């Protein structure tokens, strides 16, 4: 999709006009010359918020597509609400990002219709010439396209997105950027003693991979931000087999955290950020066979800690344990892991916000603020010390799922915390402000945001969360 700029109103009848007006309903008008105009109703402009501007941007694309308008113009001033407190460059970025996201649809496996795909091809922004506005739109398009690349990766069926293929796709996506990609195979994973990744992968004919992306935007002397993403390319539940509906309802999307990490690192490079960012994706299939790992098995992880397997369908945290341990090799200044980890998070929050867990109150506050700014909304869940007993094992150091009926999302976070905390640190760290941690860490459970929700004007399938949030965090931290 092209975004162009003009200082004058357009008279070309082949270019539609999309405008906003203080009225209840939206309407479409066709002039005698055939020019189409869409008026989007804004009944209470005085109550406009940043969240509502996001929806308006997507509505513009949706209504254009419904009315077969492939080229249209907007007045930048229509979307500028003074009390919403959005600067010109910021607004340009917000609009462009959401124009791109709303224009996306996963059509890779569909037959091209005779009339072609129904996508908007060009938007003309009517505004006084402003380098600031143009810069915002340019950045927004880069962000939106990378979010969509994440969505396409996540939407790909499990048969066409194995751990090996996921590694290949990471390399392909990084071509032409300053991101280096290394994909470790089974033998290298065995040398690292990543018993969590190896255990989960045991039941599949597809061997696991450990994907490493590195972007050194300011040289290796500065400590990097490390992102760790769950890369379960298909989740059957293992021997604790999921119910039929659950297996068929998006389990190829269980690598959405990994996809988000891959494209967040690449996005940082494409935006030319002066930051160091590392992405780690432990990738495996969780399948059923005679060689599958079993409930009652005890796996020894890269950290040396053992995991008592109580439910083979709580596999994401098991592979992330090795990813979080590997992250320590970088002596990071921040670690964030992203995973479609628990149905409990979805039950607690519905589909409009991911769950965030951290013991660092400042980091939690920053993440929620950036969630509002980016559109990848978050809500905090407790990580009190009282919950730590819920993940203690009987025959291993930690148990992967003792009783998910209660506080299941918190249990998942407390499990991961066992592979982040440092027992040699007994007092609050000067860097993180948290006892027992050498660096700040947060866990984001994106299970609620795995797929687009009703009413947010996005195509069905992967939502691309939390790429927008992560890039804001990289810019800020």
C-alpha cells in the first residue's frame, strides 16, 4: 500500500474521499461523476481517545474495502483531536501502522479471484507539507508491515511451519538487514544440555531448533535487551492430549510469541534503532508418539534445575526455561519473554489485553504505559512470593503444572521466574531493584491476544501481538 501526500483537495473521480463527521452513523455517497465519498460517524468527538483513533483508522480501511475503493484520500486534520494529546508525528505513525494492519488478510492458501484481492492500494494524505508528519507515516508503515509479517508467520499451518522451517523463515526475514541469525540443530541443543527443549520435542518426527537473532545497533560493549519467544509450532498437548476442538482451534498459532520476537528484532534493525537487541526462540513440536515425554518424567534443563512433568500440555514454559537460561549468556540489561502460555490468562482477561507479570513495579508501569501508546494493551497479574510454593516439585526442583485450576497464569509466570532469579543475590539488585535478580525481567502471556477480537476491525487469525509494544519498549528502555 502506498501512502502519498497532497496539500490540495483532490478532484480525481477515481480517488475516493474518507472523512470524519460529528454524527451517529457512517454513510457512503456517490456523486454524479461516480466519485465515492465515505463519511465515518464520530458521535462524540470530544470524547475521542487514542484507542478510538486506532479504531477510526481501521474503519477507514474496512469501509473502503467494503465499497471496493482501492484508492482514497483522507484529511490529516480529521484525525487530529487536540484533547487526545497525540502529536503530529505520533499521529502519522499511529494511522499508518493501523492502516497497514487493517489492510492485511492472510490469503496465501486461497485461490486468486478473477477481480483480484480486495486490498486498498493507495492512500493520499491531505495536509500541509510537514517532514514531521511524513516521518511518522514512514515509520508507521514499517511497523505495520512487520506486524503483518508476524501475523503471516503465525497463521501458517503447522504442516508448513515446523521448527526447521521457522528457523529458515527467520533467516529469510532478516535478509537485507543488520540482523544475524543462527539456528541451532538437535546436536547443538544436546551439547547445551537443553533438556526442556529436547524433552518436549521427543514425541515429534520434526527435530527441535533454537533460533538466535542478534542486532547490534550500538556495538557489543553495551548490554543488550533480550527477547525470548515461545516457538511451539504445533501443540497437540502431548500425552495429555487436548480436546478435539482445542487442537483444531489455532494450535499452529502456539509459536506466536516466537514470531513476535523474530519480527521485533528485525523491526528494530529496519528502523535503525541505536540499541542492541537479541531474540531467542526455542522451537519444537509437542506431539504424541511412543517416544513422547510423559507425565511423571523429570527433565534436566540447561540451568541444571530439574522439571517434574505433571502435564505435557504445559510445554511452553518447559522450552522457555532453557531460553531464559541461555539469555544469561548475554549479561542482559533487560529480559522479556513472550508466550501464548495459558488459557487461564484468556479466562481472566478476555481477548483485549495480554497479561504481564514482573516483580519490578517500575518495569510493569512502563510496560502498561507503552501498551496504551502502542495499542498492544496489557494488564498486570500478581507475582507474590506466596505463589512460589505452587511450582515446587515433589521429585524435581520445579513442577510444570501442579494445579492449573487456580491462578494458572500466575503459576506459569512463577515457574519461569525460577529460571531467572539468581540465588547468589540476596539483596535488591541496584539495576533491577528486585531481590534475587541480576536484571529486570517480565513475562507477557499473549494467549488472550493470540487472535484478533471481534470489534477491532482486523482480519481473522493472528493479531501480531505484541510487536508494537516490544518495539516501543526497545526504543524506551
